[in-house]
C-alpha cells in the first residue's frame, strides 16, 4: 500500500514539474525546473535503491501508472485552458513525436539512418493541402491519403537503395531531402516559396477544429482539437509499435540490425523488410504532415528543410533507439526546450546545443537505451 | 571557346574547395569510423581565425611594417596550429567520451557541436550574423591570355590545395605515424596489441584533419572573399557528399567525388537555361544516381587506405 | 567523469536554488504595464536584420519610457521566429494570448508573416510589419489588424524602372534573383515594371539562397552580345555583395542595381571597393547626424541597425502614438486607430491605404560612393563628376 502511494506521489510530482515547466516564464524559473529535472535524473542514476525501486514499481504497477498518465494527458488542455500557446507547442511536440516514432523503426530497429523525414513530412503536407484546395476533399479522407502518398515516396526511395549501405544510404536520404525542398521551392504548382494558403480547418459534424471546445462550462482553446487528435494518433502508433515489435517483422528488423548477412541466411527477406520499414516510417510522417498542414492552414517550403530531418534523427538517437517511450520523451524535450528558451532570445540555440551535449554526456546510450529483447 | 575554358576553370576551383573538406571526412571515417558532421564548421573557424589574425596585425599597427608575404605565412601557420589544437580539443571533449557508445551517438554529438560552434561565432564575433570580408592575403596579379583573365591568387589557391592534399596523402602512406593510423583503421584492438597507443594516434588524426580544415577555411575564404558563420553547414554537407560519392575512406575517391560535384554544379548553372536554381538538385540527383549503381561509391571503400 | 558530474551537480543545485528567488517585478505601482510584442529572426541566416530591428524597436520603447508622458510603462516582448513559420505561429499565439500585449511589430520573412496574420486576426491583436514585402500580407485578406510600414515591392520596382530606364535610358537588362519568397516577389515585380517601361530582358537566372559562387552565371552573362547595360539582383545582402565582387573580378562593367534588399551598410562593408557605382532604390535616408542614429549609437547596441531598424523604430512609435489616443485595452479600436493614423516621424509621413499598406515608405534612389550609400542627389554621379557604369 505504502509503495503504491509513494509511486503515485512521484508520478504526480513529475506531472507537476511538467505543468510548471510549461507555464513558467522567467529565466530563473525555467533554468530552475530544467536543473531540477536533470538533477533528478542524475540522482536516480546514482542512487541504486531509488533506481531499483522505480524499476520494480514500473513493472509491477504498470497498468495503473499508464492509466494515470493517460488521465493527465487528457486533462492537460483543461488545465491549460488559459494558455493556448502551451497547447500549441505541445501539439508541435506531438507532431515531432509521430515523426520520431516512425523513424525509430528505421534507425532503432534496422539501423538505417534516414535523413529524409523532412521530405516525407512535406509530401504528406503538400499532397493533402493540394487535394484539399483543388478538389475539396475532406480532412478525414486526406489523413490516410497523405500517409499513403508519403509511403509511396518511401517505397520509390527505398527500392533502389537496397544495395547501398549505412552511410551511403544516409547520404541518399540527405540528398533526397534537399532535392524535395528545392523542388517545392522552385516549382510553380507547389506554390513556390510562398507555399499553399487557406487550407480549411477539419470538422467533426458541426464542430470545426478552428473553434474552441466547450465542455462542462470550460472553454478550451481551439489548439486543443489538434492536440487531442495528435495524442490519439500517437497512441495508435504506440499500439502499432508494440504489435510490430512482437511480430515477425519486428524480429526480422532487429535481426537485420544485428547482422544483415546472418539474417539473410536465416531466410529473412532483407529487401522486403527494409522497404517495409521505409514505407511504414513514411506513412506516419505523411499523416503527421497532413495534421501539420491543416493546423497551420498555410504551408511553405521553409517548414520542410533539412533541419527537420536533423531534429528528428537527433530525437531518436537522444531518446534512445528502438524504444518508443524514450523517443516520445526525446521529442518532448527537443521541441519544448527551444520554445521555453525563447526567453534567452538570440542565445537560445547556443544554449540548446550545450544542453544536448550535456544530456548526451550524462546518458551516452540515450535517455532510455536500446533494450535487448526478452526471450521467454 | 574562351567562355568554356573559363567555366572549366571555375568548376575546377569549386571542386578543389570541396576536395579540401571531403578529404578530411574521408580521413576521419577511414581511420576511426566517425562521420564528423561539424567538419565544415571547423573549416569556417579556420577562415574566421584568418580574419582575426589579420585584424590583429592591423590592430597592432604592424601591417605597414611587416612584408605582406610574411603576414600571409604567419596567418597560415597560426591557423595551422590554432585550428589543429581546437579540433583536437573538440575530439577530446565531445567525441572521445562516446567511443564505447553506439556510433550514431557520435553523429548527434557532432551535430550538436556544429550548432554550438556556429552559434558561438554568430553571437560572440562582432557583427557575427553578417557576412565578413576575408582579407586579401595572396598577391592580386592578373595574367591575360587572349580574352581570358587568369588570376594569380586563384592559381595559388588551386596549387596550395593540391599540395595540401598531397602532403596529407604522403603523410598517411609514407610515415610511421601514417602507418599507425592505417593500422588503427584496420583493427584497433590488434593495433593496440602491437604497441600502438591508439588514443594518441586518434588525437593525431584529428589534429591533422583539423589542420586541413583550418587551412581549407583560409583558402576558401580567399577564393570566395566573403565568409559567414553558416558556410560550414552546407559546405560540410557538400564535402560529405563528395566523400561518399567517391567512396568513404578512399582518398582518391574524395577527390573524384569533389570533381563530380563541383563540375556538375558549375556547368549546370552555366549551361542549362533556367538551371541555376536547380544546380544543387542536379548535383544531388547525380549523387543518388552514382550511389544506386555503385553502392559503395565510385571507387569503393579501400580498407586500409592504400598506397 | 566523476569530476564532471560533481561540477554539473553543483551547477544544477544553484539553478534549482534560483527557482526560489523572487524575480523582481517589472512594473511600478503607479504606471500600468503595457507590452508591445516584437517578432523577428533573432537566430538563423537573417539574424543580422532581426537583431537590428529588435534594437530599433527597443530604442523606441526606451525613449517612450524616458519621456514618461503617458500613464503607461512600456515593455518590449521579444520573440524569435528563426525565419520559420511554425516558430512564428507559436510566438504569435504566445503574444496574442498575453493580455498585457497591446499590439505587435513583426517579421522579416514573408512566409512567416503569411502564417501569422491569421493568428493575429483570430485574436484581434494589431500587427504591424516592419519587414516582409509580400503583397498578399495586406492585399489578400485585408485583415483590419494588419498594417505594413515598409514599402511593398511593386512600388519599389516601379520607381526603379522610372529611374534606370526613364532617366538613365538603360534598356538592356539581365536579371538574377534568389529563390526565396522575397527573391521571387522581386522577380515578379521587376519583369512587368521594366518591360512596361520599354526594356528588353536578356537573361533570367535564379540562384539558391546560400550560393557563394556566381562566376559561372556571370561568365555566361558576360558572353551575351550585345552586352546588357544593367544587371539586376533581387535578393538580400550577402549574395548581392558576392555578386558584385565577382562581377568586378571578371571585369564586368555593367550597372549593378537592385531594390531595398541591398540597402544596408553591410553591402558596402562586404563588397568594399567593388560596391562603387551600385545604384538602388533605397529605404528612407537616415543620415549619420539624424537623432535616430545618434540615439542608437548612444544606447550602445552591439549590432548595426541595418535597413529595417528605423522601420521597426517607427512602427513602435506609431503604435505608442495610437495608444496615446485610444488606450491599449480595446484592441479593435486600437487597430482602427492605427489604420487611420497620419504619423510624422523619421520616415516622413506615414499613412496607410485601404489594405493597410503604407503609401510612401520613404523610398529614395541611392548610389554607392566610397563605400557608403548616398542619396543620388547628393552624389558625385548626379553632378556628373563620376560616371555611372553601363554606358
């Protein structure tokens, strides 16, 4: 009884931290909270008793912990109903989480460092935007279509690359991203540097995503609509991740990661698995892209540069490869921190770079390192 | 006809600027299996250090008194030493701690390092966000042959680049330290067992690579006459591309790759109507093309770096 | 590792301790705090411009507070958009939902502006653009909140055509433009403007932002016979100065021209002697002896004010003037007041048309002489003492 109480207390403390981090504005407060979080993680690392206690709690009380977490996530926009900006950046963090979770399958599971996320993100966004403006299709149809379009591109990219390895493959993806960005910028039917404007807000029945949610007398800002949809999609991605991991495909991916030749000898169709990882990754990127386009209602090539790819790759590596929870945390960290660092104005990127270096120094294997499969 | 010769000259110069960077990438990868994402930014630091040292001369009033060729040599030497040590410093602090970690970690740390280097220059160098003029430290004479104007300083830049790359090549292949580097690239544990202190050799490798980058910065600065805090980013990507296309880990490959990239960029912007904005697209499409048909690069990986 | 960790823990403990320090509150008891938002690129490739504008806006706020003639204490709420639309929208959302923010002055990059105008419109907060020249910002939606205090490209290029073609008689043009939103806008404005005035366009070349080697393109232009008299560049300073330097390297004697994107002392500082004889349509002439420059220098900002600094400065002053008339609380009234203002300041008279675009923007013709931008009228070129290239 005492154990579970303590555990809930720690989890609540964590939620309070998160809430405060989002709300507080002054430099001291932000640095203080950040310092507190890093301090806590070092302590957890060092103090073995705490470490094993937490590990034990997680495995024993997994379901209530996760349930509590879900309640917090759903309640968050209500707690933040006076802070639309915070909801927006959480939505943005969620988008990056989607991108990173997809990429995780490639980097984490099959060791393909894919720098083409900028391109797949763009494909989803532009496809759905163009179809919405020119054909008037609804958002809900376009969501999977954006994903499929991107997956198609992934397939096209993946196929000829099957003979290339590791760094060479990475370069192909880098080149691809740059090419897509340049084409989007230069071609006229993509709107050129001005992009595409006036993308309509999605609707559920009568409720437009552009209007606030009215619930029990609370008025929750409209950004929450997108937030909830993103959370739902992330949950879906988690489920897909779980199913994949324990399926033949997941096993095949990990086998390829460990030793490609051995995997092939075992009868695993390496080409098929790799192309599948490309397509799946891109599918989710495309969905994220569609979400992005419909929230911003105006997209331009500037949002789809190589930097996006670099950010997502960094998230996956920092968060811990092949570990969905780690990647999620990585996404939150890497998107929320630069925003909160706005208070440092033009020093924020410098400080952010240092923060990444320090974080990696502390956890050289990633926040939540690659897990070895449990065989039982 | 003269136009064509002029274009070829420009293409060669562009290729040589890429070659200086790509050789560094190939060295790091060949020797220690590391992709040093911020190598281009180290080159940028070289260019900036050239500007700063030149400025020091002016500041201390020595500029009139010291013959200009001496100034040039001092700038080269000082950058040589400065960037060499700076590069090794980066390696000790940022790359070494990750030697036991998955290789991809190093990728991210060098990305973050690149951010820190670029932002530091932007913030702490006066007017850092603006383009900076690189001083004219090479003799500014011209030759004319028919309609063509040959610039002596461009010729010098080209020759010095070739010299630098050749020196490095000779160092790797003909000296004892070079032998040690090659040994490590083959099998680091065996090399250790043979009595090679791999830690020091790695440091030396970084020292050399960084020197090359620093001097590359000066040469690129002299050629382009203007440098900015973010030239390292794209330059690094192009240099990396050149190295990969030619075959990562292969010296000759880096040069071949640079030629491919430089020529395609230059010639497409000149000769394809409306092609200039797409020059990078062409270059990268060709990169992909080469990699699809020659998955290990044009000349493939040589392990070790051969004689 | 041990030492590093202990050091880190010490630093972190200090940081956590800071959490409990009471940060001094910003406003005094008597005066009401009014925030004016500023969004611009403080990081990224356009940082120089963004910082200059921020300083200009900051100067205006400082002066307003020093004057102290209003019952408000002003504060500049500065946010970075990093030239990225998503960051810009986040920043806009933050400002618009902060009740203390009365109005905002924003943006250098048009794509960012095109995304944020919807945010400012949704929350009804007045937004004045000190940069970002895309016509759609004002003309497409005509949001009552949006105004723009800098001139848009159509006016700029018409002026350019009138001067170079009409007055100097140069009818043969080669065009180079950069592939950003700004560059594209320049291309779309310069072509009709000069063809209408009777010019022939010999070549059109787009370049990717960040290109440093223009020699292939310039060499190609050099080979055009008959030689174009004018080489026009639509883009910003870094590329513009490189082009001029390399033009000189290749011995090209065409007239080099552009619009306000080149109007920055950085152009002269970078191209140095090569800049001589460049002719542009410039922004309002703020002389070295003007009170703005004196105050800017006295305030000790690290960065140049660039071309946009005075515009940001003026925009804040205009906003404050409007607040003086109708107060900061009713944003709708404030937006309407701003639209209707006729303000006299360092840019001359500023008035907005029915779309919120300034009518004048203080455009001038400038020429680079001895590494400085001079008004055409004041230069030795106008007096005939130096001859303009391209003859």
